[in-house]
C-alpha cells in the first residue's frame, strides 16, 4: 500500500539547501524504502526568488520570497532551515515552532545564541528541533553526544570544528599557499560562511563548541561565552618554527569540565604534536575527540563542510524526524539546554597549558638570562629554546616552549619580557595542547 508523502518546507537554498534538494531528488527511492513514505519538498522560502530560480537548484514552482506564501502552505509538518544567521531567520524558525512544525537546522549561530529559547518554544508547541548539521558537517557528533554517549559523564571534548580554517591551515602549511588565496578557495568550494570573518575569527567554531558543550556537560552555554582567538592573526613564521619542534598548527575548540563542575570553553590556534590523531586531520575535514568516563576516548572524523556532506546530516535528521522517533525522544529526554542551568566558567587566567612563545630579541650577551629570569621568577619552567644564528647585535626570533604553566602567569611574564630594551615588538604566544590519556 502506498503511503501518503510527508511534506517538507525549506528556508534558504544556497550551498546546503541545494545539496538537500539534490539528495531528496536523487535518493528519493532509497529514503522512501527506509522511511516507508516519500519525503516531498513542498515550498522553499528564499530572500530573492528570481535569483534562486536562476540558480536552478529546485523547481521554480517551489520557490517563494513571500513568507506568507511559505507559511500558508498546507501539509508541511517539517521545515529545514538552511538560511543561516539570526534576525528574520530566527523569526521564521520561531513561527515554524509556534505552528507545531518540526525544524531541522544547520544554523549553529541561532542555536548558540538562542538555543534555550528555541528549544523551550518547540516544547511548548509539541514540536522538535534536530540539528546534527550545525556542528561538524557530515560528522554525526550531535547525534553521538545526544544518544550514543548518553550513558557517559563527558569530561572533555577537543575538536577541529571549522572546515574553512583547517582547509586554510593545510593549504598554508602543506602547499605554501598565501592565507588570502587559501581563504578564497575555501569560499569557492562552499565551505565558508556567508561572512567568512566568522570562520577565520574562530567565532563559527565557538558557536559549535557552545552547542556541543551544552549537550556534553548538560549546561547552557552561549557562543559569546567561549574564549575565542582565530587564525586571522597567525604568522607563517610561527607555523614553521612549530614544525621544527614537531608540532602542527590547528584551530582547536576545547571544552573541559573540572571536578567542581566548572567548565572551560575555548577556541584558539594550538600546536598539536604531529603524532597525535588530530594533527593528521587536513583540508576541510573535521575531527572531534570526546572523553567519556565509561567509553574513554571516542573520536569522530569526516568532512566538516560543503554541500553534500552537510546535506547528508540534514537529510538524516529529516528522516529521523519524519519517522516520528526523534520528536518522541525530544519530548521525553532532558538532554537539551532549555532544561539546564547556565554554565559556570573557569577563569581563562587559571587554565593550565604548555606554551610556545616567540620574541624578537637583540642578539647580545645576557639576553637569554634576562628572559629566562622573568619566566623563572613567575614559576614557569622552560622545556626548549630555539634560536637560529644571526649577526651579532641584530634582532633575531627566539622561540621558547614551556612546561605546564598557568595562563595568567605566562601573560604576566610576557608583559615584563615585552618591556625589556632588548626585545622588539609584542611576543607571540600559542598554546601547546596535549590530549588526555583516554
Ligand atoms: P548560503 O550558500 O549563503 O545559502 C543561504 C541561503 O539562505 C541562500 O539561498 C539565501 O538567499 C537564503 N537566505 C538567507 N537569509 C534568508 C532569509 N532571511 N529568508 C530566506 N532565505 C534566506 O549558505 P550555506 O553555506 O548554504 O549555509 C546555510 C546554513 O548552513 C548556515 O547556517 C551555515 O552556517 C550552515 N552550514 C553550512 C555549511 C557549509 O559547508 N556551507 C556546513 C554546515 C552548516 P540569498 O542567496 O538570496 O541571500
Ligand atoms: N563555515 C563552516 C566551516 C561550515 O567552514 O566549518 C560548516 O559548519
């Protein structure tokens, strides 16, 4: 017996939306067999229907730029939101939820800043929100944290969560491409956000980390609460010195829970030892290492951005929602941040890490002693010093790595180092990140 089709609406039809439409069209038979009923795209809301018609990603008759037309479409119980951003898109999502429509979204910004309100709104109206595509592209990290690892107390999460940044860093380190050219390639391949500053500043990864940490630790974390440094200020010289010392540079997103329940949330360029699995993650791939008290170390790896990888996650969510099991889980389990208390953050100055420091020092007798005395007085123990030969009296880069030290102590010491008359410019400081033993 043929089952009635399940109507799907979509807001946005760009890189990801085009991929969703393509999968629904090309894999229709497979999805119908798996679900027991066909999924049918009934209406697509865009900002500019003329432009979307010209792009030809969905049949012209489905497109509208009139929200009233979209929301007036009957038999459309599920809406996929792949427009991105907040403002009008938040209002569209809220309207869907108020109408009792289930929402499948790839929008980490919306979730990171308005997640608790949106989840609560969904619950009040018997709707649900599925969001695997919001973090990690094709990598099912959201599903893993929600369901596969539900039995664990999660202690830490280390991730490469931004495909654009990882692509740029790979192009710079392995192919010697300039930063701007690598970014332009990432944009051309559909990895970057509409505003790529969100990627390179680390904010996109910070939003994803807030979403994942909320799930992992059972807290309410917002993107703006994540300590965030991007790759836009990195100097190629440091990437090269790091390589000499055996490290790869990665933009890491790190969430760790202390025994008192406080949490550290940070995104920053990090040196990772070249032998570690995260150092082997290249191009637009993402990887996330999760540490559960029972599972130990679990690592997920895959394409973190791009049309079909992201559409893969969206359509999987869509099928889960359409089957009815996800909305039931959403209504019964208490996994989502509308149930949780605001996160209690650890002061970034109290974080303990190893550090890479580069200063431009005058090559004259006694310089090293001055620098190492400042570190010694701050209780910071050095693990390596690297300096290439230079003409006497010239300024030369001096690279120092430390053993474990408090971030606050390092910052204080570097302020003093910067004031030395034998130092030129501002010292560079990059964290060297070691993974827990899982
Ligand atoms: P995109 O290529 O820029 O497409 C966005 C689409 O949404 C465009 O069709 C745009 O129309 C439309 N749109 C924007 N604002 C709208 C509004 N207020 N009402 C209706 N339509 C609107 O973006 P994308 O790369 O597909 O990303 C979409 C979402 O997926 C974002 O949340 C992004 O963070 C997320 N995501 C993207 C990737 C990726 O690899 N690209 C991966 C994971 C998650 P116009 O063209 O007329 O502006
Ligand atoms: N701009 C994002 C990235 C898309 O590069 O990772 C995937 O969320």
